C-alpha cells in the first residue's frame, strides 16, 4: 500500500524542515520521494511472521579481560622518567592565575 505523495505533502515536509524550495525543487523532491517509498515497499512483501524481533542483530559478548589484581609500581619507578616532579608527585601547569 503506497502513501499518497503529492506536492502539498512535499511542501509541508519542506516547511517542517525549514527549507525554502522553488516550484521546480518541489516537483523534483515529490518525484524522488515517490521513488524512495516505492523502493522501500519491497520490505512490505517480506514474511516476518516467524521472525524473532532483535534490536541487535549481532550478538554482543563481553570482550573485556577479567580484572586481576597485580602489584603496583613504586612511586620512584613512576617518577623516574619525568623532570616535572616535586616532593614525590607530578607537577603540571598552573590552572588558575
């Protein structure tokens, strides 16, 4: 079943989308909209009566590793490769004046 597409509907859609169309553009868009809906009408012919609904057609699985506790680096090890340190902490640029 096709939706009735005419120039009035196209103008209403354009107005809703805040588009200013010329008369020629209204005609072009009306034809294009009819063709698009005709192409999608093929989906109406598909029998989906025994098809389970799915929002995610690809099964999702947890791809994260197990969280396992490990030993931390010592403070000296962490700070050994930076010049920007003071009193055992990283220092950065001022954030206030």
